[in-house]
C-alpha cells in the first residue's frame, strides 16, 4: 500500500457529490428539490466554472449544512473514503469555523461557538476504524471582519492539539485592500508559534509579494513559476513548499488545461522549490488524490521520479506529521501500514 499525505483539502469541498446529494434527499428537501436525480446534481456540482469567484460560491452550499450536529456525519464519510480509496496516512483539513456557526446569532455569539466547532471536527476525525493522522488548518477569510479573523488566529493558538496552522481564504484577488490586516495576523500567528500557509499566487490578480515572507507553505502559488519566476530563488531559500492542486485550475478557469502545469513543475524542480500535489476540493471535483497523480503522469506533466519527490515533499512539509519520513520507509519486518498510522494517530 502506498500511503499518501494530503496538505490542502477544504472541509467544505471534501464532501463527495453522492454523499451530499443523499444528505439533501434525506434531510433538506429545499436543497434536494432542484436535483431529483443524482446525475443532475453531480453534473451541476462538478462542472467547471468560469472564474474563481463563481467556483467559491459552491462552498457556501456545503457550509450551510455543516453544523455542529452534522459535522460528525460528513467527517466520518470523508475519513472512510480517504482511507479506503486514497490510502491517506495524513490529512490536513482546512476551513473557516465561523462559517459553520448559525448565522442568526450575533457576531460575538458566533465567535464563542467556534471553539466547539473545532473540538467537534477534531474528535470526529479521530477514528480508530480508519486511522489517518489528521489536523486542522483554520482559515481567516476576506469576507469576515478583522475582529473575527483575529479570533480565528487566537483559536489556533489555544487548541494546538487539533489545529496545526492558519490560512487566508476567500479568493486571492480580494486581499489587496486588506493586505496590512492579513500581514499583522500572520506576524501575530508566527510570534505565537502557529504555522502558516495561505492562498496566494493562484490567479493572475492574486499575486501579493508582501505576504510571502510570513508563509511557511504557499497555497497554490502557480503564478510564481508562470509569471514571476524571479521569485523562485527566495521561495527556495525560505524552504517554502507550493501546494499545487491540479484539477482546481481548469475548474476555476485559471488555466485552460492541466498540461500547462508542466512549466510550474519544471521551473520549481530546477529552482529547488518543493511541490506537494493536493486535491483542494476532492469532493467538489470528484477527483481523489491518486487520480491527481495519475493525471499528471498520463499527460507527461511529471515523471515517476518527480512524482515520488512530490510525495516525499508532502510528508516533509506536513505541519503535524509526527515522523520525518514517509510511512513506507518505516515499514520493517511484519509491521503493517495500519500499525504505523495508528501509532502516529495515538501519540
């Protein structure tokens, strides 16, 4: 069994279409009515969008049903599928906890409820039946006020047993007017020992070099090798890893075709910049991590040696993986992969 690490997966985009459709059919007739047949829903849910903004609107469809009561339902199925079909040993789930709280409450009440959301997600991911080492990345958001975003960073500081890092989400082309706010949040997080990643350099309009020094990993970052290759030297010197999510870029209209990523991989490898291949929204795309690998190989974007380098980089840059190497490197004698993952899970 080849065991993989997934560093960039959104909780909202992780629900596979059939699980979400069945939930609507059983629990939410208002959302179910437009899609009486499953294929109708899959076609709507997974089709490419014209822009990143249009694509991100799909997250709101899931956020409104991912509540404290329902999160264990969705997470159990997420973990079961990731373990059974993707051979994941390690998974970082990212999301904005504030957006899982009831919107009829006041801002302060919603902030107070965020810790319960994080604890609920943390407990739901700890499943001995499907032993994947998991951690959470809490996303600040461009649609949220600074007070809420600071509370999200504070929460990451307060619950390190479940949270490994912070992120900024909401479309990287929406940061410009608030760039100073996000720089302050990242500086504060780093000062408090919280690890950092961020959606950056995903789209041509989302290139903000001011944020780069505060990131330990770069969410997407494909525009650096495509448009600003002169930055690769400093990215390499900081030891930053790009979280490249191949299917996302043609689903959002950012690229016309996955084969355009060959330039990204070639320039990063030449510059000594690590890449971790990720799914971003495996459910929303209906594409799991092994198929991201296979698509890149089949289309000659990377070769098997480069694929292994990316798989190694994923474990090396994982924020909460308790070992310094891939699980298969730790296999000796009759020790099973499940035993290694379970040991890491229980530490």
